[in-house]
C-alpha cells in the first residue's frame, strides 16, 4: 500500500474514532506497518505527529460543537475524547 493511501486510512481512522482511546499501535495495525514506520510516514507526510494531529482534530471538533450546537461542555468533552 502506498504511503499516501496509508496516511489517508490513518486519517479516516482518527476521524471515525476521535472520541475513543486511540493508540499509535492501533493506527499502525490499521495500515499494516510497525509503530515506528507509521509515525515516520505520518510525520513525513503531515509534518506533525499522529498524536498532535489527533489532539488538534479533537479541539477543532469541540470548537465546532461548542459554536454550532446546544450540547453541554461535558457532553462535548466526552464525545471528542
């Protein structure tokens, strides 16, 4: 599987599971590479680590929900992890 396709698969996994515990090990298994190879390819392609990307994605999702819904902060925090 090509690097770009693997990273796209990792990004979809982050998007789908953003509110749940998500480890580098799970992301690597999802694209059939080692944890170190997953981290290396992600950082090379995205210019950030998968952990930082996940945290930023969760913050963006929380900001959107706070701005555009009437959900409570507790529910939003729980929902985005």
